[in-house]
C-alpha cells in the first residue's frame, strides 16, 4: 500500500474517533453518515460520550449497541459515576458486557452545577474514578480508558495532584489515557515527561479537536481549562461570516498540530469529531491513513501504470 514516508520504519499510526449521541433523527443521520465516512480508515476504536450527569444514558447505550450490531468497529462507551449509585452504574456495565462491548472510557463526570461547582460523590456511588475503573473491571475484563489533563484539571490544586489521580486510575486497571484537547504541543510533551517520570507507562493519547467552530471551541476550552493561544484566535479573526475560509484555516491549523505531533514521535491520535467527518478524514489522510477500498484501488492503479513503458 502507498504510505506517506513519515510512516516508514515506525510503529503504525492508530487513530480513534469520538462522537456524541444524537438528539434528533436529523442529527442521528448526520452521525451515521460521519461514522460510515470514517469507518473505512480502520480506527482502533470509536467512542461515544455520556451526557453530563448521565443525561444521555439511553442514547449512548443505543448508539454503542448499534455500532456493535451494524459495524465492525470497536466501540468504547463513555461512562460517568456522578449522580449514580454503584448498582445503577454496574447495571449499565453489565448491559455493555452482554452486548459484546470491550472498551469503556471511565470518567467521574462534572458536578450537577457544572464545572467549578463542588463535587460530591453519590452516597451509594463510586467515590472516585479509580473506584469506578475497579468496579468496571470487577464486572468483566473490559479494556478501561481514562482521561488525562495536560493543562491540569480545573478543580485540581496542582498538576502533581492530577498525576496522583492518574496513577490511582492506572493502579485500578486503566490501560490508556486520552487527554483533554490542547493547542500547544509543548504542553502535551511537558505533561508526558512528567507522567513518564512518575513511572506511568500506559499510552497517553493526545485528544485533538479540529476547530470546526472557533467560538464554540473557545467556549469549551474556557469550561474545561484548556488554553486558547492568541495565535489561534488571530487565525480565525474576522472570519465570523466566512465559513468557507474558516474551514480552510481549521484544516491548516489541525494539520500543523498533528504533523508536529507525528514528527515528534506520536503514533496514537484521538479525534474529537463533533460528529463531523470531513476535517478529521482529511487530517487522517495527511497522517497516511487510507480507506481499505481506496488502497486496493490505488494498488491496482499502480500495477497498471507499472506495466506501461516509461
Ligand atoms: P478524574 O480523573 O477522576 O479527576 C480529574 C481531576 O480532577 C483530578 O486529577 C483531580 O485533580 C481533580 N479532582 C477529581 N476529584 C476531585 C475531588 N474530589 N477533589 C479535588 N479534586 C478532584 N464528561 C462527561 O460527562 N461525559 C463524557 O463522556 C466525558 N468524556 C470525557 C472524555 C475525555 C477524554 C475527557 C478528558 C473528559 C471527558 N469528560 C466527560 C469530562 C470529565 O467528566 C470532567 O472533566 C470531570 O470534571 C472529571 O472527570 P475525570 O474522570 O476526568 O476525573
């Protein structure tokens, strides 16, 4: 198969895609169009988020089970423990085990008052994410993924405290961490150094958010403690009424970020797709990913041209 030269001699690139459960029939159609567009790239897994406070429980479960039923993709179901008893959480986990789901992204979740409000675990619930990871693994041998925060979680007193929490999640059985999104790759690499200095050796997969909508992304970033560099704001300046140019800028920004991560040794990428495929598809193409069918076509094309006299 044709591969970009960056892949030669290196560990293959693995990508994963994150989706959120749709609210309307129209959104559901858009989601499945995106899934069908991205699936041929052969992602390692695709994850489906769990709405704040478990508000999308049924929709997350039905999206995940549809992925199992109708595709060859490996779904990873996000699951939070905020506002739920252990029995309620365990029932969801058992349903996933019965449906043939192998991966769960285990999270604490935000307090009902939103980011910044005081967090209190449910009295009969899992007391921490590490506790949740252990509980999930007690139900079935799931591959459990967790979060990591290169710029520190907004509630955390220090990055060191975050690393203690990450260590506890790994000790409880987490096999991979997915980071909150970031725009300055140095922030990720500094964090990675600190994680490795602690002896934590699970993959710390960078979460990449293509900026499909700058205003919306800046709003998310403010809520989750990710910083938005001035240069990024400047690149989108004056384009509020120019969606076509915004899309081109978004592609350039995301390409710059992932190619730099790739050149600095990253091989696993998690994309926050916002249920839209085009930009993520293009970035994966830049990373050298090719859909199965197109690869076969490309090979056939190559063979044909190879037989022509030059
Ligand atoms: P943890 O890893 O348990 O903790 C994160 C940090 O918060 C800790 O490092 C610690 O410093 C601090 N902290 C936690 N508990 C305490 C405490 N009791 N006292 C003081 N400090 C504390 N949310 C959803 O609702 N649904 C989703 O599907 C979802 N998916 C996500 C996916 C990814 C990849 C990421 C990065 C986040 C996601 N979130 C999701 C958001 C997440 O639920 C929030 O960031 C939440 O506030 C923390 O959950 P966590 O599992 O990351 O927490």
